[in-house]
C-alpha cells in the first residue's frame, strides 16, 4: 500500500528585489508582477510504500525541507498533487509547533491536541514522553529557557509517542548529543520494525545507509537519483567529490625527461573481483587489488590480530602531478569503517606520466573486529588530502569475511586492554622522580 504519493509536484516562492516591490504588487492587487519565481521543487514523481524508511539527501538548498513541509501539510504545492495516507508526526525545524511561553508539559498537551488526541490520551502517554526526553525539572519551565538540545529532545519524544503512521525527521538529530542520538536511532529502528513509514532527511550518509530502504537525491529541486539507499549514496558522494575537484588548482610539477621512459612496478595486480560502482575523471585507473598475508598469499578469510597487506596497482592515462593511492574499508552494513591513503600515511608518490604503473602495498595490523563481511574500495586521486580530483574509485572491489577471535567482541572492535585490580595509579610526581 502506498503511504505517500507525489504526482507532478512543483513548489515556487516569489522573490522580490526589495520590500518596496512587494508593496507595489499588493497595491495593484497582484495585477502587475514585481517578483520572479524561485522553483524550490520541480516536477517530482515518486511513491513511498507503507512501512518503508525513505531517505532524502542532497546539498543545502536542494529542496529537502520543502518536500517534508509539503508532506506535513505546512505548505501547499504550486503544481501537482500530493496524497498522504496516515497520521503524520513531524520533527522538522527545531522547536516548530512549540509555544516558547508555554512550559514543556503544556507544549506536550498542545501538540497532542493538534494531532487530534484528547487530554486523557495525552495523560496516558505523558510519562513515557517525559522519561524519553530526560530534561528533568525543565519540563515545567517555559520552552524559551531551553537549549537547542533540550528542545530537540522534547520534540523527538513527542513525535515518536503520538502513535504516528508516518514520521518525518528533518536533520533534527544533528543537534543532539551522541548519547541522545544513539537512543533516537535505536527508536527509529524500533519504529521500522513496527511498520511505521519514515521520511528521513540527513547529511549523515552513514545513517542513511544504515536505516534507509530507498533514497531520493534532490539536486536543485529535481530528482537526480531514486533507488536503493546504498546505490544512491554512492553516486551522491561521487558527485560531491567531483564538485570539490572543480575548485582544485594544483601547482604543476616539472615534467619528467621523456628519455626516462615509463615507470612499471616490478609486481602488478591486474584483477578486480567486483565492481559495485565506479567513478572518477578517468585520468588514472585502478588496475587491480588484492588482500594478502605477510608472505604474499591471497587471503580467503580475515583473522583478528593478524598482519595483512592490501596491494593496489594503478596506471596513469594522463599526467598526474600529485598521485594519492588509498582504500576505504566498509562493514557489512555498507558503512565506512576505516580507510587510509599514501598522503595520510606521509608517503609522497612521484608524479605519474601516461603509462606509468605504481603498485602500493599497505601493511596493516588487524585488530579484533566483530565477525562480519568487510569490503575494500580502492582509489587513485590527484592532489592533496584537502584538495584533490578523483581519478578512479571502485566501490567494494573485494570482500572478505572476518573470522572469529578467541573471545567475545562487544560492539564493533575490541580495544587492546590491560586489567589491574585494587591497584594504585602512579602520580605525576612519582613519574618525574623515577625519570630523574
């Protein structure tokens, strides 16, 4: 069943050069136009299925918040039709719907009444809302005295406890502290399991990939991509890298003497086991990637507390003044777990001329990680850590399973630890006297 349906939806706002132009238009009873139209959204056509977690991504100003406000009924479309099937609870702009003069408790009852709940029904839910918000005695103080974090705590607590059929979340969790964000994300997962439809706007691609079923990428108010969250996020990140590259102005290094010939690595990896997505300007390419043990043998399984070598071979098609070779390690959820590159490790690669082939070996000491599948995404770029142009990036080129260690892993990683019982910690003065 469809929860939300957009058919040819567009939204425009009038833009005036000055307040005087607005007044002139009013005085002519809108018979003369003194404004130009700004189209925040243009010709949107999509559906959100009931029980789906539908994420909306895009740059600032791309129309994400406007889209949610249309779903919530705060705005009306200029063109097209929107159908919303179900009770909507919205967590949009910080504190929207709160009266700053009312106490937190009063605002809980006010928001409940707006959503059609009786006082008795809100009283039954009030204790849960108060406990989830965790703002203590401030619940009895005017909202105007709240910090931004306290406002979002109360707003989120109200939004999720009024039995929504459709929940709208617009980047509000970015304001909260880490502890509260973790609780909120757990609650979002709980709502997903209960079949609640969620529209989630976020700039955190990790969150989008972790909870999203599908994602919509808005670019300038239009749909750029719509599909599985992982695929859309990969294309979005690739576009952001390319956009950043437009501002790159590298200092060209002196050209190599043509008599020097091509540089060819003594050992070259020429196999790429998998390509989920590939992007870059094509001025250089990844030839292959391999994950090996310390004796150069290909690995079929990653073992905790072991030494591995990630070998990447790259070839230049054009001149690459400042080559950077690296990789990203992702977990089974597709979240970026760890990564590194030659520049990050302080290794400066010589400039590459067309035809040059480099093979870079990354020697890693694997910690104790939880048993799951991990993938390696190799890349070559041109520039510095802060300013670069992506030449070639391959998503999830090779994936390996992490084996079970000797002990239980709590969370994602086991940190090296030494345990002492009933011990005394050495003071700074004792340490200095020992050094002396």
